C-alpha cells in the first residue's frame, strides 16, 4: 500500500540526501519542503523533519517526509516532529501562490556572504537569471520575526518570488521556486557564484580588477541575453498502448520467405 504522496516524498527524500552529500547544507541544519495538492486541490506541505541533518545526516526514509495540512498547519502523516523552522516555510508559501518549493540551507560558500551581512555580487552567467542576490536584515533563527521578514521581502518582489534566493544574515540561504529540482539547481549555481565572487573580491583588493566582472562587463550592467528561468508546466505522462495483434492473413497471400503467424497456421 502506498503512502500519501508516495512519489513526491520519495523525490524529496532523495534530493535532500544528494544536497547534503554535495555539501549544500551542513550538520547544523537546513530544511526543504514542497507544496502539493490532492485531487480536490487541497494544499499540503511535504517537509523534512526536525534534526534532518543533525541526527539523520539527511538519509531520510520517505516515511520521514512529513505531510502538513497547509491550511491548518497540522501534521497529518509522517514519522518525526515538525521543525521549528516551519513558520518560515509557511510564510513563504503564503507570500505567493506560485511558490511550490522552499529550500533553506547552510551552504558553505554562500554562508560567507550571509554571515558578513553583504549582498552577494552576481557574477556568473548561470546565476544572472536570479538578478540581485540580497541579504535580509538579521532576525533570530526559527523566530516569527524571521518568518515575517521573509514574508515581507517576498511580497515586495511580486512574481520574482517564484524563482528567488535571499541570504539570511548569519543564518543561511533561502530559495523559493516553482519546482524542487529548480531549487536544487539554484543552490548549486549559487555556491559556484559565491566562491567566484569571493575570489574576485581578492583581485579587486589587489588592484587586478576595478570592480566585479560578469559576462564581459561590469556586473551591475544589465545582461539582456539571459532568458528567464523556465517555469515547468504539467509534465507529459506516458500512456500504455496495447501492441498490435498478429495479422490474420491467409498463407496464400504471404510473400516468399514470410513466416505465417501462429494463429493462421492450420
């Protein structure tokens, strides 16, 4: 018997494990969630449990992916306890109906910019689609103050909230996306950008660069060639189509060398 949202929980558990193994978060924490709907379009949040990293090192069974009623906030399925960071996820989903994934991490390279309280210079072509990579004002982890800070910042940017990243001062990274795998891609490309921007900062200090450089020009100049992030539609699913039956032709009509189907052999 399948669990509720079996396929989606399998996918989230797998993605969390891969992200941890690739050092896109650390043992100190991080959490991921996706918003899904049942056949009546009732919303649910599938979310990693508390101590995802500290206790389980992100090796989660799909049954440990919690199912939370998005309207009541109540856990209705899953093994484990709801993380105290759930309020930030809920507030993010409430900020824009197009947000279907919230990913909070403590990724190593990006944490440098977050803990410094600095916007991250956006210098790589792969991250230009994100626009400005802004750090939000400090608010304590798991607090409603932090959740409200995230909510207000997402509301302010409108539809951009559907594919966005904020740095959380001294706390980490928050990605909102229309899709779990897009969020994972944003995190990976953000980490590369964070390291390269740091290296460029050293070159600027040494006088080898006059400012951050991106796509053949100053990083603050618009780069119109970058297309927007592709928002996924409803995926096409395969349909089982029966194989054709053996042709029922008399042996007299067959070509030389053609073998008669078993059903036509007398």
